[in-house]
């Protein structure tokens, strides 16, 4: 079996790019990054390339490389890494696609299921014609594993969406928009400023059998003519505050606004941006995150 040497180090965000470049210059086949402290990460704009505050950088080398020599070279040529703790291990040849797939399995939210597309045949064999969304977990935010996404999916699964128009604002993978279709929404708009997110939504739509005429996928700057009964926005506290007037203008009279991506200690601060026009109907908690259901008074 072919083996590789993996050299890893946990470093501050401002050193990630430099260390990655150094590893590649020294002959690494690949460089990857993982979250060292289970910290949620969000991309706020297409130009934003966020890093975790505690990021572990991993570099994969052929087994005939000397890890000790590589580490010594880095510390000798780049003194800012002198105090950095490097560690190495031998990595056997793996089916990395299969390893990734092991992280995702079908999840249930009330009567709604979210299932990775590679388990589609197995799911249908076991569960038959359940209300299900098949997705390809990928780069765009929204695999169904984060508490904020789970809060939104649970709300969608329990809402009465028939004959309603819904906007998934900041759609990411499109998981909430597709969940709304599965639960019977009449028309759904999936919108995001990120082209990658819109492409991911298109791709995930193709794994399902929903009527494509019921789903409009648009950039956020092309939403001015849209009005909806319900808007679901799973973003972050500060963007939600900035979007208060935008979301209000997209909502039909007496419509509902579902806000998530909010840490518990930010809930009142977010609501303060909406309280002139909305009543807080409900608030749901999961871990340190909340979902707020607001009702328009106009």
C-alpha cells in the first residue's frame, strides 16, 4: 500500500497562506486546512476568504521525504515558525471520496428528510415516498449538519407552506429552498450574492424531482420585483441587521420572517433592527444558536 507523510501545524489565520506556500515549495502534493476547535465558519461575501481562528494546516508529502528535514528547513528560513509545533504521521492510501461520504447520512426533521445523493437508492428502498431532499454536500454552506440549518429545516418541516411563496435569502446549497418545495410551497426563490452558491443550488435541484418551474434561482441584486409570504434568512447577526429594510421590502403584508444564524447573545440586538415593523412570534434555541420567527405588522 502506498503511504504518504503528513506534516501538520495549528497556526493563526495570518500565517496560513504563508505556511501553505512554503509547504508547496518544499514539494507537498497537497495542502489542506481543518478547524482545530470546532468553530463555525461563514463566507459573508464572494471576496471574503475566511479562516478559522485556530486552523490546522496539513501538507502531504511522498514517503521518501524527511519530515524532520522539512520542519528544520521551515524553522531555519522562517523564524516566525520557530515556536510552532509541527507533528507528522504516516497516511495510508485511502478512497478520499468514500471517507468524505462517511461524514454525511440521511437526517430527519419532522416529516422532512435530507439525504446525500449517493444514498438515494438506499433511502428510497427503505423509506419509500417520504418527503426528502437529496443534496451533494459540498463547498456551499448548507449540508444540514449545522444547528442553524437544522433550526430552519425543523421550522420548514412544521410550517404550512401550501399556496405560499417563500424566499431562501442567502441560499448557499439551496437546502432550505428545496426543503420548502418538498413541504409543498407554491413558489420558492433561492437567492445569493455568490455564484458558487447559485451553481450549487442548481446542481442540488437536479438530484430531485421537484417541478423546476416552482424554483427561481437568482442573484440578490435581481430580487427587487419579488414579494413573498415567507422569507427564511440563515446568515449571521450583523448581515441580518444590515438587511432589515431589504427583507422588509421583499415581504408581503403580514408576512413571516424567519431569521437564523444568530448566536443567543445577539438575538436582542438583531430584533432591535426589526422591532419597528415586526412582532417576535417565537424563538427557538439549539446549542448557542437561535432562530427567530417574526410577523410583519403591516
